């Protein structure tokens, strides 16, 4: 007799979906693999490390597979991966993973080199947008098609969740990034103490990436009346025109000291995913002036905890910067709003517990047809190659 006739409430059917709740662990240790681009210090890799470390603590056997060479000469950064296996693709392809997690669009195309029972896609931004202009414009299609391959996605922002579901009919689970509350706090050491009545601006971004808007931020800040303008960047530079102080390649453990030294973070990115730096600044006692970039709507409220201008509205931007640079009462109100937002934001353990719940839930279902997925990936790759030849 069909299940719905024996039990019209489908109890047995829905029992499948109760596994994987927060705090639940599978009966045996799972083999989980994160496929990454490279192991350099980036915001995306920090999130991957947090989730990988949590999964390991929950009993999973975790492997990280970098597909490219990168700057991994930071001992403190590499020490953070203790207990997590780092393997090449050649090393990893000899074992079978319960879940293989792609973490960047290019890594989706590496999945056919691995053996896995389940796959997942950690989408931290819609990466096709990174190639909206310039010589790499053709790569946008290669990135975009990865969202159509039927891989369950875990994403970090509501806007990306909606895009994946509405534009690509892709199953997407929302897990917002947490924050390291012990690292980012209003109380603690600073590189230089703030001086009341002398607002200091901090610009953050890679000067080599046009979409980060660093030159525009510097120009706007110089005209706003800030006492000092600082730049924190991953670019290997020691000075930058129009900037009083450059802090290059700051280790993650030291970034809180930088944030606590400034009053206002100025971020003019054109593309963001979760948009972490303003939230870090909020926790360290400051506020933000930003474009209405994707991700900002998750927690930045114009006039409450920061000032938000429509993308490209430089008139609004200049006025906003002058306000926070010269109006101490406004600056104080925005900082207070930012502190309240920070207090309500989850830490990494809670975020990673949600991430692990989805991974465990995916892993304990019936194995997917991995051969069919591999064929879809290879077919998409070939179609892109033919269209660009």
C-alpha cells in the first residue's frame, strides 16, 4: 500500500529530513573535502577555515584541496590549519569523500577529478560579476553556468540565496558568516588611539582591483575634512597617494587593532558577497560609509549604524563623508547603532553549527548520481570552450 494511504501524514517520509539538525552528528566520522583556489589569507578562506575547523571538532575528517599555488608563507595562517589535512588533487583523487565542497566557481570544474558520494557548493558571492568588465569578461559565462548544474548550494547572504533560487532554480541554504567576537571588539589594543573631535577614516580594499573602488574612496575622503586617512590593503605596497598611512597585508589577528584606530570605515566596493569589513568595524566601535552594494542590506541601516549612498552617487558620498567627518553628534549616534547591531550578530560557532547541519544533512541522504553530475560539469565546460573558440 502506498505510504500516503498507510500514513497520510507521511511521517516515515519526512523522517529523512530530521537528520542534520544543529547539534546532531552522523553515526560515523564523515570524510569532507573543501576544494579551494589557493590558501592565501582572504576573507573567503577565513570563512572556509572556520567551517572546516568546526566540522573537524564535530568528528569529521576534513581535507582541504588547493588547486592553485598561492602566498602561503604566513606561519600563523598555516598554523590555523592544524589537524586539517591539506592535499593536492593528485593525492585526494585516490579516496572517496562523503561530501566534496566546491568553494569558488573554478573549483566546480575540478570536481570530476575527485570521487564523492555527495557534492555541495559554498557560494560566497555570485562570482560571474567579478568579470563584468575588462579582459576577463569571457570568464563570466564559465562562472555563471556553475550555478545551473544542480549542486546544492550554501550561501552567505540573502541576495545571493534569492538569485540562485529565482534565476537558476538552484537549491540554496542561507548561512550568514559569523564573526570572531574575541578578535573584533570595541575594547582592546589599537595602533593609534582615536582623538575626540578629529575623525580618522579607514579605507579597506585591494588597490589592484577596480571593483574595490580604492582610488575613488581616497579622493572622496581627502575632500571631506578627516584629520587622517588610512588604507588597509592586501596589496604589497608601503604608500599610496593621498593616504597618510598604509597598512599592507595585515594578519587577520591584527586587523582589530587597525579598526579600533579609526572612526569611519569607507568601503566603495561594487561587488560583495557577505560584506564582512563593515561588520568587523561595527564590533570594533566604528561606523561605515558605503555604497548600497550587495550584502550591505544584511545589516547596514542608513542613518542608524552607517551612511549608505546609491552606487555611483558621488554627490551623496561627498556629503555623507563631510557629515561624519565634522558632525560629532552624528558620528556618535552611528557608532552607537553599530555597536547594537554588532551585539546581535552571531559568532562563528553558531554560524558553523548551521553550516555543519546542512553538510551532515546532505551527507546522510541517499548518494547522488555522481557520474551524472560529472558529465554535466564536463559538458558545460566543453560547451563554454566551443562557444569561445
